[in-house]
């Protein structure tokens, strides 16, 4: 059985946590809760987490399904280098981002989800995983001369390769002089019967 890549789970968990934080923050801010400023903080923190977590990392084995529009965010995340590539940094960052949102009931679910994502990132970091971007593979252009094959010289139905006989040079010369096709008429080595029922 293969080894689990925990970073993939943490990425999905953190992205969902960011969306939950945004939703809870909107509810708290629009509802003018007594500590609505934690709701505003949750909106900003949720947007930051979503932008950080949107590009998926490349798996060690197998293929990785790229998210729609991920290539644009990947270039931004790559700019920060080890701060975004290292999962220890992500684990601590997500844990610190989740603490202030925990003081408000509307955002406590996002806080719990982000803390869980932080724990999963910590586990991924302990196991030696790190974020690597999904690079687009260069498309291989087929060689123009290499893919085109010679068309068959005999029209179908063709006899098996063992039954085909090559015409001798003398027969080819005679056929060319007579104006007929090279090789002359061919005899079908497989008997054909016409059985009508």
C-alpha cells in the first residue's frame, strides 16, 4: 500500500477553512456582532488563506490534477520561496491566523478547521514533504518524417505476409514494358468461394 501524502489533505482542508472563515466573517460583519472586527479580520485572513492554498502542490508519485487558473497563482506563491514551500511555516502561519477568529461564534468553525489544517501540515512537514509547483510539461511535437509511413502498395484484401511473393526483376521489366502494374496480376493464395444462402 502506498504512503499517504498528507500535504494534499492539508491543502484541501485549509482551502475549505479559508472559505468557511470568509463566510463566518461576512455573517459577523453584516450582522454587526458585538465584536464584529473579528469578523472583518476573518474575511481578510480567509482571503489570504484561499490565495495561499489555491495552487495545489505536485505529488511525488502519479499525476496531480491542476485547479482551474492555478498557473497564475502558482507564480505568485513561488515568489515567496521557502516561506510558502516549507510546510512547517504553513503550519505555524495557519495556527496563528486561526487564533483571533476563535473569539467570535460566527467564525469559530473556520478557526477549528484551520487549526486542523495546521496540524495536518505539521504532520506533512515531519514526514519530509514540501510544496513543489506543478510545472506545465512541454508539448512534444511529432517529427514530420517520423510519423508518416509508406502507404500500402497492394489494395485490400491483402494476403498474409507468408503467402505474398515478390516478383522477380524480369517479371517487373516485362510488366513495365507491357504497361501493366508492377508485379503483374496477383493470384489470391486463399481460396474464395461464393456461397449464397
